[in-house]
């Protein structure tokens, strides 16, 4: 498994554990990719924006909830909410 695949799987597992009521098709559209602007870090995700509406929550609150679980992956040295 590549590092990218490992990080994406960890992200999807984190979402599933934090929000078990979400449908799989909603979680499936969550992406992990290099940001257009390299000064914004190595990887970025659309998770907060994708999940906010179905959860009825503010995107920042969703991002902050995911932040803690992202730090649990051994390859993540730093994660921030933008």
C-alpha cells in the first residue's frame, strides 16, 4: 500500500468512526490531494466541505473533529485547519 493510499484509508476510517451514520457514497467522494498552491502544505482534503451539509454542521467544526484522528497516523507530522 502506498503512503497516499494509507493516508486516504485512514481518513475514510476516521470519518466512519466519527460519523457512523454517514452513507458510504458520501464518504467515497472525500478526496486527498496535493494543493494547487505548494505553500498550503503537502496534502489537502475536501472532507470538511463534503461532510458539513449532510451532517448539518459547520465545515470548520467537522475539520476540527477530524484533525485529532489525522494526527494518529504515523506519517502525519502536522495537520491544520485552513
